[in-house]
């Protein structure tokens, strides 16, 4: 029987995570907390940021007709987001052996401009996640949130959470200022590389600027911007020399799908070969651009048959299936059927690698 591992699932933080752990600190009154709004249902209130509605973050298994941005109560959500016992039951229902865990509410914290407040909240989340995973009987793999608003503090948090048993990290899609190819971030990339820690860029963790609706205000247009943002991030790491300075750095594109990677890799090589003489002044690469994508980068996806079809061009070892539990895009409780449908005709060895083996190797499970 094929061992299935979700390389991208989430917790849904409990209502008292920050209020309990920030009690007695200077930030006690500002701690993120769940409140009930008459119009919008249960939301997390985070100081200085937009409220975070919890409904979509716990809507796994709900039919599309019931999905809505606000208005849900906690009682209608999958409790496995914060209860490890309920989570293991849901994993058994779905036939999933283990899960790699990202935050939900915590993804918004990177937008805070208050350095000490953000650092305190992130440390509290990481401490809670360590305890949550400890109750998972070896089946829950936690990724630390790492704050890039302060590089020195980020390096310290990498070391601390690594020593406490987490298996990798997530950083915001972009830093509060500047860009990730700046030399000031090299100590952070080195900290990840030295520990063999994969570092993830997850959707919805940072805005790249601009208006994805092209002035139309049509919300559906925003669904493609997440792919564009990840492509820009990978291009920055390649052409900005990050992978050459840190050849053991391992980067994960989380929840951006992967059917686009084959064409993106082709275009990178084609454009670099044709135009590097005038566009690439000052850029010296040790490899072709697409080689970094096949050797330093991994890609998670849920329902993406195009990724499966193009797997040989992307690299069989670089693709990782995910369930996205308990979020609204989750394949729960039908993951087995989704895999059977999207991987029809794929040889057993390749199937086993993508739905479990690659995550096992990357995270040392």
C-alpha cells in the first residue's frame, strides 16, 4: 500500500494561543485573539492588521456552495486544526500517514511592522506548534515560522526551533523591506543550509505589490497572482546569486501548484541564453537557470494533473503531493480518490515518490 504524506497541511490556531502565552508580557493586551463579530462570525483580531476570518481555514470537506469569506462560527470547522487527537482521526479517515504543518492565522503576522510584537507572537506560535506535534505520535511534522523583519533574530529562531525538534521553516513571501537576494539575508540562508532545513514560501504570506485585477476589481483575477509571485521569488534567488552562494539551500514552493514549472524552467533557460549579454550584466551563474529548479527547489500541489503529466521535465524527486487540510481547498476526505484520478497510469514507483517518498526524503521523516 502506498504511504501517503501531505507535504502541505495546516493548523488552525486555537483561540487562546496568544492570549495565554503572551499573558504577563508587555503585549498581553495586544495579543492576537479570537472574537465574535455580529456580521462576520468568528475572526482573529491582530493588532494593527485586518481581522482574519477563520471560516475558510477550517472548511475542509464543505461543499463549494457553503464556502464564504466571513460569517462562520468555530463550531462549524474541522477541530483537527487545533486538536491533535481529532486530527489523527481525520488523517486516518483520509488515508494520510503524516502531514507537514504550516500556520493559518500566523501567516498574517509577517505583515506587522512592529518588530518586537511580531517576534513575540511568532515565538509563541512556534512553542505551541512544538507541543501540538509532540501529541501527534510521530505523524505531525512542524515547520517553524521565521520572522525576516530582523535577520539576526531570524537566525536565532532558526537555531532555537531546530534544536527543539521542528523540521523546516516558512518565511514570508517577501521581506518587510528590500529583497531576499541582499547580502544581509545571507546569514539566514546559511543557517537553513547548514542545518539541512528546507525553507518554504507559502501562498498568501506576502504581497508583491501591484494590482492583480488590472484595475477591474474582479476578485477572481487574483487567483493567478500567487503563481506569478512564486516565479518572481525563484527568479530572484537564481539571478540574485542566492543559490550559488548557498548551494545546499533547499526551497519549497508551497501551494502554488506545479503545472507551471516545466514551462517556467524552459523560458528561464531560453531567455537567459538569448538575452543575458544585455539583461544579465553582473550576473554570473554556475549552472543553467533551470538546473537550480531541479536541484534546489521542491513544489507542493493538491489537485494538479498537469504537474503529474510534466513530472519528468520538472524532476520526479521535486514534486510533493499535499492535502491542504483543514483549509477550504483541501482534498479531505477524498484524498485517495483525488490521487487515484490525477495519477492514473503513473508507475507505482513514481506515484510513491510524489505522494510520500519525496517528502520523507526532504524532511528526514
